[in-house]
C-alpha cells in the first residue's frame, strides 16, 4: 500500500453473502473474505438468513458479522411472490423485501460507522442498475465514502426468443413500466445520486442506469468486471494426461457440461436439440448440473429424442463438487439467452475448458474466438445449428479443445481473478480517501 495511503475501515453491505445461494450472493462473501485475508479492518452487514453459513466460515470474525432480522414483512412478501413468474417476482416482491432489508441496514450502518470509525461503505449487490439504494446520509460529509457495484444489468431477451416465454408479454409490459419509473424511484430513495463512486460491469449496464443518475454522477462512474474466479478453486485440466474416449460406434466422442439453474432463459433445450441433430456424426454426452422449474420439460425432451443414455441430470450440486465433474469434461456449454454475468463460464475457462455460449449478455464479454465459440441468437434454429457445429468441431479436433482451453485459462488469470480484482477495489477505496471532490 502506498506510503500516503490512509487506514481503511470498511463496511460491506448486501442483502445476502453466501456460497450456497447462487447468483450474486457470492460477491459480498468474496469481498469480505479477501479483505480480511489482507488484514483490512472490514465488517459485513447482511440479512440473518446467511448467519449460520457465515459464522461457520468466519469463526474468528464473529464480531465483524452483523445481521438484519428476518421480519414478518420479509416472510409475507416471500410467500406472496412464490407463485409469480420469475422476472415479475424480481421486480415486485423480491424488490420490496430487498428494499426493506436496505431500510433496516441504513439505520444499522449509521451505528456501525460511529462505533468502528467506518470510512468506506461498499454495497456490491444488488447488481441491478435500476434498483434504488438506501445508503445515503450515513455520516457527515466527507467522513465516510460510499461505493456501489459493480452493477450488471440492462438485459432483455433476444427478439427471436421472446415468443417462447409464455409470460413474455406480461413480463415485458410490467418490466418496461417498472424501468420507466426507475428515475423517480431513485429520486425518492436517492442512494445512487449521493454515492462517491458507481461501478458498472459494461457499457450495457452504464446505458441502463436511470437518466438522473447518469447526469449527476458522470465522471464518478467507472467500469469494472462484476465476476471473477479464485484460480485455486478451479485447477486446470492437464490435457497432456487426458485422452479423449475411444470412438463410440466409430463416431468421435465429446463430454460436455451445462451448469446453471434450469429455467427457460438458460435455453438448455437448444443444446439438447443440437446433440440430437448431430447424433449420427458424433457421440456427445451431456451432464446437466442444476435444478429448476424447466427440469421436467427438459427430461421429457430427452426421453422423446431417445437421448437418455447420453444426457444425465445431476440436479443441484454444491459448488465445491462441480469442479470434479468439470475435470472429466471436454467443454462447457451455456446457451443462456438472458445472462448478465455467467461466472460459470469463467470457472470453466479457468479449468482450461473451451466454452460454447450464446452471443448475448455477460458470457459474450468473456469468450473470444481464441477461447471458445459465441453462437448468434438471430433465431432458435441459428442457435441450435451453431451449437451443433461447435460440438462437431471440438469432437473432431482434440487439439483444438486443448488450444482453446489453455487460452481461456490465460485470459481468466490476467483479467478475471479475485486477487487482482480486490487489489483494484483497494486502489479505488484509497482514491476515494484522497479525493475530496
């Protein structure tokens, strides 16, 4: 740390911090964990649903863990939202419960700032660029700096896929209306308007910020990747020791993995159709890791196409065990058509696996022609054919699997790893402490 750097007293504020919840909940956990490993004075403020996991993970830091209680209103809105379509639930009951948590966190954060002389408050989630933040007026001016993000959002379905979602029209109308009111919401709850630094993962997210936020902050908006990996958690496959399986009925073979929640937006059905399309030219085995409301329809599709001997549904598997399944694979395929982040792509790349992704959203930012395949989403048929061609290419070219995989790991190590990301964050913290604007 530079000689003129100031001591950092940091408070990480988030709804959830967990390695088991999935999605963005892992981000606050990593911030807290890495900052504590570097002996920075760091506290974590989250909902108490994370309490058991966090106290087990950080038994020596119990005095640094702070929890917001699970109130009657949290439970009421959680039950109310269960029957709603996924995206509508995100914009209604889940939004309300998150704002309720933030409201309670604001009061607690003020107390922690006084007690522990906090000078940096960082809210890494929610990553939605539209969602308001309650972190404002926490302390006297210039005493405590506030940083939000990196945010990642502004996503919609590719036009060719909107009609496949039975709730598409309802969701589209509802979400467009909600987005129109985002500027008003961020005026009423003005946390985003008063931050010292706002981080966004990409230009798409920058463009999706409420207009009043973009106008006011301007130079205080900085681009920084949302996702990263811990390299030692995803050890590289040694391709020199790993041989492709013998040909199956004189066909080239390939073992691939899908990892993620089984929802419409993941488009796993296109991957299954791609395997069926080339079954007379390559023997593809697919391991589907994850669970969700689309599982039953995907299992029915697999059975109707007589692919049960080639496709295995594993259900949910803890993250620590996923690496062992990936170790036996030759590639990862994530055909998701609504993926802001896609950390699983970076995890596979870190293990030296080539990746096949839809050319849409976050995964398209990670994958390059040197590390995998980005498939156009101009139509469903285009996506299916593109995936099929990529699978055939890999099955027929074992050396390409190794070349793409090695390049992918180098890209992750240079641009998307947590130790480097924490150093970037620390530099931003220090810049805030020395910048009196």
